[in-house]
């Protein structure tokens, strides 16, 4: 699976209700390795109710940039939530489905 398969994908709860769109992937460098460095392992998704602007990274606390852009995007994505990868039941056709 590629990051592009997940970023922007719609996220559905176990009951089929829409939670929003994947705006960020949270990885750790402890996956299986074929070389000198470990592969990244997907740990969690950030899900936002708005797809626009999520890929700019302004939800991250250490992100810097124009103050006005940061304020607007933080306001738009204030309901963003982190979902652990273990809660994902499957990914298909641009849709991430969660388990109960």
C-alpha cells in the first residue's frame, strides 16, 4: 500500500457513517528492513472533516508559516482526530473502513 492510497481517502465508521478524510499519516521507523535502515511502519491516521488544506501540515504544532494561513487552517481542522491503525478494518477504492 502507498501513502497516496490513504491520503485524502474517505473514512467510514463501522456503522457506515462518514468521519471525514485522511489528512496525515503517522509512522515510526521500526518496520521490516531490506537494507541498512528500517522501513517506516504506519501507526495512525489523522482524520479531518475537511479535505482542503489538510496536506499542508499546519495541524502539526511545530509547523511554521504565514500566521494568517496557519490560523485559518487550524480553525478549519480543529475537529481532526487521530485514529490508531489497529482500528482499520480495510482499505479499498479510496475508502478506509474502521472496525467497531
